[in-house]
C-alpha cells in the first residue's frame, strides 16, 4: 500500500514537472531573445523553485541544509568558487541553484541539450556542455569556459564522480574540478548530499523523507597538485556522507581523512 502511494505521488510530481516546464521554457526562450546573463539565469531558477515546491508538497521530500556560512556572500564580494558535490540523483541538480546566492554554471554532457523544452532552455544559459567521448577537447572547453565564466562572477559546479551513484556507494572521483581550481587559483567548496534517501538513482519512485545537504569550508587550490587536492575533496565528502547517512554505509570502509596541505 505504501509503495502504491509513493507511485501515485511520484506520477503526480512527474506530471507537475511536465505541466510547468513547457510554458516556463517557452517563456525563457522568448525572453532570451532580448535578455541574457544573470536575469535569464534567475528566471530559470524560478522554475527550479517550482520543482522544489512540488517535491515537498506532492512527494513529502524536505531538505535540511548546514554549512551555508561557508559559501561566499555579497558582503564578501562573492569571490569565485568551484562547487564539488556528491551526485546521487536529479534532486541536487534542481536544488543547488535554488540554495546558492550566486549564479552557477554546470558542466554537463551536451546530449542534455536535446531534451525538449528543458534542454532548449538550458542551451540559452551560460553553461559548459561537453562531449564526453572527446576527453582532451572536453577538458580544453571546461578550462576555457570555466576561466571566462568565473572572471564574470559565475560559480562553476561539478560532480567529481561524473555520474549518479547509488545510496551507500562511492564512485571514482575525477580530478577535473581540481585541475580547473588550480588553473584559476579558485578554492573548491565540497558538498555532501543524501538525496538517494528519497530519490534513488535512475528512478522516479520518490519517497518522503529528509535530504541532508552539508557544505564544507572552501579548500584552497593554490600551490596544490590536482590528484592530491581531489583526494582531500573526496575525503571530506565521503566522510561527511557517512556521518549524514550512517545506515547506508554500514560495513563500508570509511575513507581516511586527507590532511590539508599548505600552499607551496
């Protein structure tokens, strides 16, 4: 019976996404003829806020955020940062722009641009879309676009594991975010997210519950090696995931914390 209720609520949520994304995407496409940059970005975030309202009131999914004081604010000049987040479901891709006080640029596979309405609207934003099959070309694009966007005050967000992972598991952390951070002298803000509690990987059977988002202190990149820097980011995220969702990692090895290394 409980699973049936979840299925009905999940179906209603998917319907909510479809009903709202079409007119909103058309509005974004129309506005983009005359307006680009931050105004268009915040218009898109308006739809993401609707997705969060739908997940809360239709599916019973709530969020609890800690560590927002680690995120640079307008009073601090909104210094550029790179966000490196755990990736368990679609939820964090919708939620993080609504939580952050500054425009974000996602690094994502270009195939997403082909999704009707949603992808078309994304294509009008300042994002970094790459061809994963051409790794050298993809990195060159990330480096060039990332440098430009951060110089314009946009924060770059990346999922170091590259794809969504199942609850209680750990993917391979790629060092792209660390390489970009070092190339631009930008700190990395690590983020742990327990979204698979409510929205499992590759599933639209959503379950009510609490998703924890934990934001870590910025990790300096100046004078660091990419692999060593990413190990520190990985160590923080995975240790925090085990603190936030201990039941999911029962019996799993806890990663050894990586000590901070002073810039050379």
